[in-house]
C-alpha cells in the first residue's frame, strides 16, 4: 500500500464516490456537491473531522518515525454508526492533518470466524520486536490492539503494520483476549511500562463498571493482573479506559491518571469522561481518594484517548466532541464527528486541588502557527451595560484569550460579563462569568440549527479567585467551542449549530457593575484544509 | 405563645403587614394585593411554600404529639436570602399545611455575644429529658439544634421549646459546639441512636468536603467521634448532611444512608444532594463502595432533610425545590421557595442496584385524599404521530401515572413518546422517553416566564427495562414538576415558569413508531390552601 497523503481533490472524489455508492439517500452527496469538501456549513477549519460519513472515538493515537497517526472509529458508508472500521489521518505537528491513503487502515472483517466490526483500540511502537511481527521487516514496529465486535461477543485482537501504519495485518492467533464470550468487553488501551519491560492493557467491562488490567511480554499472551472499579460515576457503561502518567505541576513528580468514559449516565446527560488520580506499580492502579471527577463541564467530550510515544514525552489527549445522545442526528453533512484540539495533560499537586476538587489540567497545544489576522489586542474597562465589539471580519474560526477582572466593592460582587459569539441573524453562543455566583457559564441555546430533546443548552462550573479575576482561553471553529478556564483547570467542550451562518461578531458586555476585559487577544485562524 | 393554627385571612393580613413594614420596594405587596394569597401566578397548590418572602432549606423536621412540624430557613423581610430565622408550619398528615402562629419559631438574634442568623438545623424529641430542659414541664420534649451564623464564625446552638414547638428558648450554655471559630461549620442534623442511648449529630465542614460526627448523652456536651469525606462529588461546599436508616426493599434489613448537599459544583450546575449507602455502628459511617450518586437528575433538589420520630417509623425526606444559582431571582412573588412532596425512602438490595448504580428509592406520599376530578382513566395505543390529549379543565395542579410500552420490532427500537404539559399560548414542559436512547428526558425550555444563564433547560437519565416499558408518576403544581421513574428509582425535580398562565393540557404523542400509553390515570388535585 502507498504511504502517501491524500491530496484534497482526490479526497473529494473518493468521498463523493463512496457516498454515491453506499448511501441510500442522496442527500449527503448533494450536500457535498453544493459545497467544497471541508468548506461546508458547520465544518470546523482547524479541527480534525473526516471528509465524509460518521466518525466517533479516536483510536490508535501514536507517534512513529516523524508522524502522528490519528486512527478513528469510522462508518465509511453512512452518517450514523455502523460497519465500524479504523479511519486514518496523519500529521507532523498535531495541527495540520491529512487524510491517509488508504483512508481505512483496518477494515471491517466481513467473513470468517473473526468477522465483525473493528471497534476502539490503541497502537503501540514495538521497537524491540517483542511481538516477533517485525522479524525481517527492519524499521517497522506499529502494532494495533482493538476490539473485535461480533454479534454475540467482544474480544481483543492484535494487528501489525509493515508499512508504517497505513495498513495492518491481523495476527493469526486472534483473538488474544476473550472474556468468556462476554458481549461487552472492549476498548483496549496498551502502553509500554518501562520499569518492568511489560506491555500493560486497560480494557473495560462496561456494565460491571470495571476496568481490567492485563500485562504481556509479547502483545499476544495476556495475563489479568488487577481490576479497578466500580468507583466514581458508574453510569450505564464504562468504556474507553486510558491509564497514563502525567507530570505534577511545579514538581519533578509523576502521578498516574485513569480516564474512563461513562455512557450513558453522565451527570450532564449522555456521555462524558471521568478520571481518577493515583499511583501505578506496574500491575495495579490505586486512586489517591474516592472523589468523583469529570473532565468537562460541557456535554461534548467523550471517548478521549492519549497518544503513545510522543517524542517530547508529553501526555496528549484528544476527545471526540460529541455525545451519543444526539451525535447521529446532528445537522452536519456529508460528515458527522469532530475531535477536540490536542491537549497536553498535567495534574495539580493534591494539596493544590481546586476548591471543587479538580486536579487534571488540560493545556491546548499552541495554534500560533495558524494565526492569521489579529482581531483585537488590548484591554477595555467596561461600565455597566457597556460593550466591546470585535468584528470577526469573515473569520468564523478563531481563538481569543483574556482575563476578566471585577473591581471589588463593599458588598458582594454583582457583576456578570457576557461574551456573545453571534451571527448577523442574532443566533449566538454565550460564554460568561458571574461574580455573584463565582461561576463560569456557557449557553448554546440561542442557536437554531439543531433541535433535540437531549441537546442541553446551559453549562456552568464554580471557579473563583481571591483577586476577582478569571482567565478564559476560548477556541471557536464554526460549530465547535472549547473554553479553557484558568489555564485549563476547568474545560467546557461543546458543539453548536447556527442555522443562518457561522459567527460574525464577538461582543463583551458588562452587567450590573464595571468589568475590565484585560489583555484581550483575538486571532483568526487559518484553515488546515486549504 | 398560642399553639393554634393561623387561619388563612390572618396569614394574609400578617403577610401584607410584614411586607408593608419591611420591603423597600412595594412591588411584592402590590402583587399580594393583586392576587389572593396562595393563589398568585406560579403558586403551588399542594406543596408547601411560605405565605410571603424568601424560604430555603427545610429545618427541624420532626413529629411530636400528633403534629408534623416543618420549620424552614426564612428571611421574613425580603425576597432574597438574609436575616435568616426559622419559619414554622404544621400538619397532621404531611399533606395539609398550616402556617403556625407565630410564623417565626426561632428569630434572628439581633444583639449580644450570640447575635447572628439562625441557619439550618434539626429538631429532636427528648422524651427522657436527657437534656434536663424539661424538668418541671411534663409533656414537653422538643429540642432544636441549629447553626448560629455570625460575621466571623459558625457555631452550633441548642434551644428548647416549652410550648410544643411554637417558640424556643436558647440554652444558656450556647454555643454547644465551636470548631475553632471556623466561619464554615454548619447544618447539624441530630437523631437518637437507640442501641447506645446516644444522640448523634452530623455536621458539615463545607470547604473541606467533610461530614463530622459527634455524639452526646444530653444534647449539650458533644464529642467528635468520626469524620467522613472527601468522597463522591466534592463541589465547592458540602452542606446539610443527614444520616438515617432505611429499609432494604424486599428484606428485613436496614442500611444507613448519608445524604450531603453540594453547592455549588453540582454536576448539573449549582446545588444538588448526593448520597452514600453503607453501615453505621453508633460512631462511624462506612460507605459500602466508592460510587458517586446524586439524588435527582433535575436541578431543583437541595438541602433535603429527613423527619425525626415518624410515628410509622418511616424515613421521610423533604427537599427544597430550587437551586442557589437562580433561586433569588425566580419570578414568584410575594414569596420565593417551595418544598418537594414528602417522599418515603428505601434502598434496593445492593445486588439489585439499577444499571446506572442507583440504590435510593423515593416514594412520594399518597395524595389520594386530594384527588378531585378524574381527568383520565384508561389506556391508548398511539401510532406514529398520534396524540392523546387530556384537557386539564382548569386544573393546573394534578398528578398522572402511566406505563409506556413500545412494541418490539426486529431492529433497535426508535420510538419516542413526548408528554407535553402546555398552556394555551403554547408554552410547555415536556417529559418523555426515548427508546432508542433508553433515556427519560425532561425539557422545561419552552417556557417564557424566566430567563437566566443558569436555568438549564434539559435533563435526562438512563433507565431501561427488558420489557421495553417505563413507568412514570408525575406531579405538576403550577410551577413545580416532580417525575418519579420506575417507582422512584430515578427522580427529576424541577421548577418551571409559564408566562402566559399555568398548564391547561396534557398531551401524549408517539414519534417514529407505536407506543402504548398503558393504565394512564390523571387526577386534578385539590388545593391545600382553600
């Protein structure tokens, strides 16, 4: 197979062709004909989304030989889940993505005793050829471990690539793990634990609300070494566990974080990722406490996975920015599904946990290389009712960063600061801070592109500082919103759909008393798809 | 002091007088003049709310000598929190309530070293006169234990009543508990633990996310015996702890439940109650597991308290049906604040926990005594798009109960059943079930009486049965909605505000495929205030 990237024009043709062949309705191919690929309404410009059809969980995130590989749960034939395979995209900087050729790295297995859908899994770099797959193939090392979803059971399979990750060959001894033909046993995340020269797998028993840990010396033979859970929020199912080390901010220490997806049964409704912070000794993860912590105060952050083998040693997470409650009916076409920005993870020292108990810190990778126009650079002191308006000049993909400060008064602060991200028809998404509540809020309800009983409009989180300031770093990309509060100790990830067109204006309005919009920078961001 | 009930007319005059004397603005007394007291817009007719002004947490819930006492956190002079005192109402059946005279059982302490606001607390029946307060007062036994909120500290005070709970005298040795002048140390809930003939108090260290347990032989001298937490959802503050025994359904066993308020920092935003299930040995509560569980999937259930001394031995809980994020700005006047229906608590056997981990079961007390008109009694099979309409005949306070059943098909069920509770202007609250999601949903967003960035519109919870049925018991009372799912194993408590008038119609509509509305009964409910 070719190890080349897919040029845009080819991607368009491929996608249109796939659509024409496989979609019963022609609606999505009409849509793709009406708009250039990657420039349709709602299409994010600096986030990864597949050219066409349905995408859910990120899979097999791994760096190998200069390339970041992004595989993804993919239905290559429809706009809803089904026929799941691993799609594939590549990047050298985690910002610019190109669809790989072939677009499908691991196709659904149609026939034979191991016929089934290719569900979520991970990829590792087997540099020492512990698996033996690479004997006679110098320079090759990528192994994928995934769930084979069959009509009556889920098992774990292994596959290896002899062409740098573009195609995979299934191991002849598959499945490598079968939990008594359990129909719910999935989402293996494997990493190399150097102190014991061992591969470690976390995998979910979804309806028992448990994560099982297995170890292996060769990626083929696995031994159950510990279990974790139930704990925290149980929900209906636990999925997509990830165990990874992260630095403790301001120290030389490392902690281990176990991230687990809940679906359905998120406190906000539907699906969300939660996390536990603790220690890992090579076989057993032990949480430091019994607190329940979710990763996001929005509703669109799920099935997140961390990269293996980052050359800078970072732990980088990517989440699916949707929710199973409505992901199969959102109004995007000819594709559904988008990922968050890659975010570098760390934790606060436990004695410094936030006042609501948060420990995990998510720092978005820098998008400075995409900065185009400077839309604003300055500060503004806003009296009650005053507004600062920042026209977006036709750029509906942008980021802004600011610190909002309320001047103290004798009594309790009453200020509220609304940041309206609006289009010319008056549809808007509002991000704001209310000093009387000490809470950040997000409201995506004033949009008309999508109506659904589960599409909750308002999200909020408590976060307050002694100096009455709050720092916001916000990324907007046509239909995605990511809000990082106080350097990423609270994060809101949400989708939104404006029927009459994407945002055209950014407006800061102070209510009830003065607010200073300090050090506001706003930049339009170049498209990665042009 | 008189131990009589307050007739309605007197209550009105008292309230109007209080308003005229104390409110800076005349808006609320105008409102009370425009509408009969307890018949204003939004006024619940079979739920307790105070005649005027601001109410929050239920306090001192206790049965004594034939009377259920309901004390409540109360600002007798304003429509927002402040000047907190204990208001008082009484009932013989937990359904019909009368405002007591005096309405204030424990007033704010204005002067002296123990000046301060009277915050949340509990009441016990000291039948054996362990406190010595009742020497020479045969037949008297009520003792209140509350938090005194002072400008720089919170301490626990004790007071006793010599007139069956209508007025209280502070103990001369107050405060009985001071935690190093901690400004956040509050909400004592005391009960008698018979096996050791000991009083047990749970009280919160809010910002440490801890519950402290103290014991006493005389209600005056308290010894710290254990602590619990942090655990579960930490939020910013823990408040209003309650420890109580409940029966395990279908067994002769008893479990102990520790209920704790989170505010702010509820997963849904703002305030909510969570609970832990475990064991108690007279000094220490031990949770059976480390799962996080909240009591409600709406946003309006907080600061709940259980009754002491119920003559039938039940554990009955009452919650405040609001949220600190918006309770001080909701559009009700001349009062703010309403309580849930009393609910009898039990737990499922742990091996029978629901598939999302729920254990606590809330069973509303029967309102059969209030049944007025039968609005519907029957079943209906609804084809796709078909509706069953039940006119409310002028009754905006009603209950209905039904089992919704989807007929199985070959593939995944796609049905959705919407129950629209609407007024003639088209404002509506929707309760529904989506079989494709396996989730109950509630939408209060299609109402126009209240706009606020924290007033979230949509709530949902996963709950599915093998036979494709879902049982709903719903109580609507002009501006309150309580949804009990599958006999109370999931509950949604929400407020809603319809600008153009209360609901006039109930409509069941099937989407996507057939749904049977089975054994639907709907009754209008008589007002308890007429």
